[in-house]
C-alpha cells in the first residue's frame, strides 16, 4: 500500500519499484498546488539628480500596497524614514537629503495566507544623486555720503561666507548705477578671504547719487 503526504511533500512506499514514479507524481501535484501569484508591476518615479536636496518620490502598484527602502552611498537598505510602514498601492512622499547618492528599492506585497510576503521588483528601483549647493552670504554695507569728489571713501569692510566654498575663492564684484559719478573702474575691492573691503572714488566736480551693487558668487549661486 502506498501513502503520499501532500502536506509535507513526502512519499512513503513499501513497493521499491514504484517509489520513483510516486515521487515524480507527488512533486508534480505539489508544484501545481502552489498558489498563483498575480500582481501588478510596481513603478517608481524619481528625478535623476537634485541640486537643492529636496525631491519627490512617487510610486504605483495597482491595488497592492508596497514597501520602500533607501540606501545612501551603497550602505545597507533601511526603511524609508518618512514612510517606515507599509505604503498604499500608490502615492508620493517629499524627501530632503544631504549630498550623496540614494537608491530606492520597492517591494510588492503578497498575502500568502499565513502572512504578508514582500518581494523585490528590481526593474523599478531608482537612483538619485543629490548635489546641493547653498548660496553664499554677504554682510550689509551702510549707505555712504561723500562731500568732496577728490576724496576716496573707504576701505569699507564687509564679510562673505559660503558653506561649500572657501572665502578666498568667492568671487565678489561691484557695479555702479551712475558711472558718470562713480565709474566702475573707481571701485576697488580687496580680497582678504572672508573679510573684504571696497573703496569708492567719485569723479571730482560731479554731484549726484549712485547705487553700488556688491555681489558674491560661489560659481553656482550669486548673492547680492
């Protein structure tokens, strides 16, 4: 008498010549007894780069909810901090990250009857490179009155700073709105790193006013 256990997929037999056939038959039935996994194809949307550090990650997976993990610079995956629990089948989340390379992995859900299983959808994974650059800053410069065009006003001190760029590498420019009174060539800037000075030489005998615009740039973002 032959006995086949479908629950464990084991086969017992007292007839040696029939064991091979029974095992083959048992495995065939066992494989066809597995539930068919019907699922949507998960997708994610993410920009390839971000120059501000802020971006939006969106996803869609039909009617099945998903799980999304994040890896920074090749480190181990961790749950998405802004959405650590299982996510709905579609949605979006706004993220803010410091400079680095971030990869996002999406896992589709499947209810096996004994619990929820998540399996990866590698084709939907996305990577973004964050390379943000803060704008430099410049201190305020007080208004100036000059009574004698033969006298140079200054040097007038001010400071410049930037989170990513050394002070001495920041580019400072000055432009006069009234070049009859103050030609641009009569504006003298001195670079002492973060500490800068400007001297102003009006044209003798000319009366009027001029707005001197002083700007600083790190090569990416200008600040006036």
